[in-house]
């Protein structure tokens, strides 16, 4: 367990690092760093989860339950006119007033994401693959709630120009550099399956609320985008299977090969596997690729995935987008772009 001083430092560092991206969390974090009674709430989490964003998500979750509504006035995603003044005294009061609920959340939840904005950089790669091989059978590994499996139901807008499907309640917006080959129409999807070691059921109110709570309140568009994607998923629930990436990937690719060209995606999941797990994952996909044509779109940080065969510097923390193909048993790796972690921009190489 982290000692109080180490946790205080963690809040201070987080506050300094995020004050631009998230003025609300930046400010609150610097105030928490000086407040042992609030820092202490985080100590019920397992050591690797004793991170400021877990406490912030737990308080956000309270607000989404309708508790502590006086604090919601400071959250840009929960109000139309954000209250003026220092939100910390109210944040502190709400956190301490709901201490028991907070401790229960902090002790049992991990931070979670399912980022539909990442479909912005998937789409051109899907089109490259579909142009070559025809209808796609998509397996999203580390799919979370499976929201990105609904990519054909989203609208896409690049550099403010709508290009596909205008009219969806989810509009994936991306600014581009370089010249990404933007498709004029959606690639054909024959079948889609998601795989996750701890999948989120979109019908589970509490689990979905937690996913929403993990979005930073200073990103109201991302927050409403997530809610819209959940609505789409609820109207047509994705086929999400529970299982470990390394163990289940081969079997699911075989299942999908009956429907179309197997296309695997991984976005910000293989960092959870560690280097040996990453190597084992590649070996499992390689094993299928030796006997069946398939493609794998990788959106991961090279610094956090040294076990992948992707060109990238060992300290490259940014999302690198690559396409790995197996054709007649031969594996080819192509690095395509760098991207914002949530898909807000991509730089096509
Ligand atoms: C940061 S989230 C990313 C979710 C999604 N890929 C996206 O881009 O929005 C990582 C996901 O990977 C899942 N995960 C972690 N380790 C896994 C494993 N060994 N096998 C399958 N899924 C895993 C987590 O449960 C979580 O849902």
C-alpha cells in the first residue's frame, strides 16, 4: 500500500500534468494533494489502482447516480452553465458525506474505457483491407462493452467534412495530417464479435454508468458520444464473449473465417498483457495466419508493447496504427499512422 506522502505526490503530479487537458481535475487534484482526509479514500484500492483517476471516477459516479448534485454544477458534462468559484470545498464535502459509497466503489472498480473515437482511424484501414479481400469478419480483442463493433452505424467526419453515413447519433470526428486514404463508402461487414477478459454488458446499468464515470467531465463531447454509442449498442446488442486474449483469439478467428475475411483489432489492450503476454498473443495469431488469410489492425503504444512486431521507438508512447496481414502464410507488417489516443487526430505516414 502506498504511503500518504507518495499518494499526495501522485495527486500533485497528476494535477500539474492535466491542468491543461482537464482544468477541473487539474485543479481538484492539486487541492487533494494537500488534503490527507480525501487522499486517504484511495487507500482501499489495490496498490496498482491507487491512482487519482480512480478517485475522480468514483466521485463522478456518485454524481451520475444523482448524489451530491451541488457538485454537478461544476462539471461541464453535467450542466449547461458551469458554476463559478472554487469547486474544491464542495467536492470535498460530497466525497466525505458519501464516504461509504465511495469506498465501496474504489475498492471494487478499475478504471475502464471504451472509446468510439478510435473508429476514426480504424475506418481507412478497414477500407484498405476490404478493397483487397471483400467482406470483413471483425474480431475486436479487448472490446470492453463492444461499442466499436457498431462502427458501420456511426457517421464519420474528417477535417470537418462529413464523408460517411451522416445522420447517426454518433459522429466520429477526426482531424488529419498526411493523406489518409479516406473511403467514400463503408466497407462491408459480414459479422462482428468482441472479446474481453471482463466485458461490460451494455444492459447492466451500473457497469455502463461506471464507463461513463471514467470519462473526464471536461470532455463533454466525448461523454455524450459515449452515451449515444451505448444507445446504439442497446438497440442491437453486440456479440461480446468473455475470455482471455491469448487463449481465445485463435478459436474466434476460426469461427469468424466462416463469414468473411477475419479482421482482428486491438486498441489500447495489449499493454495490459505485458511483454511475454504480447509475444504469446502474436504467436496465437501467427498460428492461424499460417493456415488462413487474415488481417490485424493494431492501435497500441510501442513503448508499452515491446512484445509486438511493430516498428516503433522503445520510448514512443503515442498510439501507432499498423496493419499486419497474413497472405498465403506470409506475414507482412505495415506501420501506417500515429494518432491521438482517443482518435481526435491522425497523422498518416
Ligand atoms: C483501455 S480498454 C480499451 C477498450 C477498447 N479496446 C477501446 O479501444 O475502447 C482495455 C480493455 O482490455 C481488456 N483486457 C485487458 N486484458 C485483457 C486480456 N488479457 N484479454 C482480453 N481483454 C483484456 C480490459 O478488460 C478492457 O476492457
